[in-house]
C-alpha cells in the first residue's frame, strides 16, 4: 500500500548532473509504478537532455520557471512558464536552457519503472566534472529505455 507523500519546496532526493539538479518528487516506488515526477533545474546555457527517444514510456514536460528550448519530433520551440508538452513513445525530444536565467521543468514519466536510476547513473558518470565515454553513456541509456537520436541537436 502506498502512503501519502508531501514534499515542501526544496524537499526530495536530488542528484547533480553537470550544472543541473534533478529532484525526485515521486518515484515509481511511491506510485506503484504508475508514474514518476521529477523537478529538473537547468542553469543558463546548459543542455538538459540530448535528443533521444523512449520506446516504452511517455514523457511530459511542464515549464515552471524560465525558458526552455525544446525539440519535439520535428518542432523546435522556446517554451515559457505554464507550457505543457506531451511526448509519446518513439518521438525524438530533447531540451536545453538557452536563456539567461535558470529554468525549472517538471518531468513526468509514465510508466515510472525505475527512471530515477537513470539520473542517478548520469550523476555518477559526470561527478566532479568527469566526461563519460560514449560507450558509458550508451550503456546507461539503453538500460533505461533511452536511445539517442544523433542527427538532431537541441540548440
């Protein structure tokens, strides 16, 4: 049985990925695998995610603060606060902060699986400014239903 979960601003387990912070607000463990909700804060000029697809999960984005450049399918948009984007399976997508201020995104994954482990792995691979090899990144991505789309760029 799941228990109610209340997280105040700034609460939740976080990982640092480069200059971005990913806070796990709800993981699959808390939602019986139905969804995961993460808060992603991207510093100005930082890439949030290179273009990729998921074969078995739907991902949604909701811009809370700042401006996020999003690539979805063949569309590139600058998303302002209160913008919502739904990305179905097998749809190329990626995001970056091309703005001058930090940007905050809520990212919802459905089903949740253990998606937080992908971000934990990415944080470990990039710890202390380390540049992981392409092989390390591909291995991590494929373990968590994430496949690069190399011919596209986010900005």
